[in-house]
């Protein structure tokens, strides 16, 4: 794949397939706030919480399965018939 290094009138990002995207300084005119960066951070937080909860529930499930499989029934003690 040919890569484009630069173009003379405007600085350009290095892009595959010969397509050139112009480099816009200053976060593309949004200042310090990028609209998608907040959504991306929220999405990563939601995914992290989901991963943590799934790990906890998997650990609880396998602990309960282990407890059920290793539990032994003990027979009731024999009591004498008299007093």
C-alpha cells in the first residue's frame, strides 16, 4: 500500500491507500473539548463496570458450584432408644 508522507500546501496525516486527510491544528477547532472524548470515556467506564460485575458473578458461581460438589452429607447420630 502506498503511503503519503506529506503534501506541500497543507500538512497532512500519513494515510494508507494514497488518501490524504488534512491535519487541522488545535483539535479541529473544538478547543480543549472534544465531543466524542467524553462519550468514549463514559463508554470505557460502562465496559469496565460490566467486566467487573461479570468477573464477580463468575467467581460466585464457581465458588457455589465447588461448595455444592464438595459438600458431604453426614448421617444423623444414632440415639439410644432408652432415656
